[in-house]
């Protein structure tokens, strides 16, 4: 009598779980990138909106367009290191953030990011898995841990 072999399929991760994982690594990448760009150090960086120097672990990855909508969730041009006060208490400090976006990327970059934020984006599992690997690699390339 032949035994039946049971093949178990690997359970697919949920999109929400993958988005959280990608966000954690993306946030680390943004904060590390901005620390290196603003101070030249991995451990400290400047807030994009108030220029206060803050330890990287206390910086947040703040969005120019609030709400973390799917279309701009992982936008590198629309996400920068911000201190808690600017990101949370001042709700993004949007007027100064806009000025800095224009200074960094040129006239019209702010309106491009606003248009991007209005787009509806449905992430797929393979797309999120690709983003996870991409940002893990970028963090490692900058000398961080992911």
C-alpha cells in the first residue's frame, strides 16, 4: 500500500503585514540617508523642517503629504527625517516642509508629490517583497542594520 504524501503550501503573508515590514525598513533607510546627508554621521541627523539635530533613533520618517496613503507611502522624495515635534505636534510642519521640498527638488516638486498622493495604489505581495529586499539592501549599503 502506497503512502500519500501531503504537500503543504507555504502560507502567503498578508499585505498589511508586509507593508508594516517594508515601512520599518523604509523608515530606517530614510532616517539613515538623511542623517548621512545632513550631518555626515549615522547616529545623528537634522530635521528637514526645523533643522534641529536629533539622534537617529529619535527621528521619524515624516511624510510631506500626511496620511501615509498608499501612493506616497514609500515615496523617497516625499519622506524625510523629522523630529517628533515637527512630525507629530506640528502635524508635519507642512509650510516649512513645502519650502524644503522645493529647495531640495526644485519648483513644482511639491505639486508633483501632491498629485502622487491622490493616486490609488494597491500593492501586491511580490511588489512588497521586492521593496523589502530593496530597502534592506539600501540600509546595509549605508552601513546600517536591517
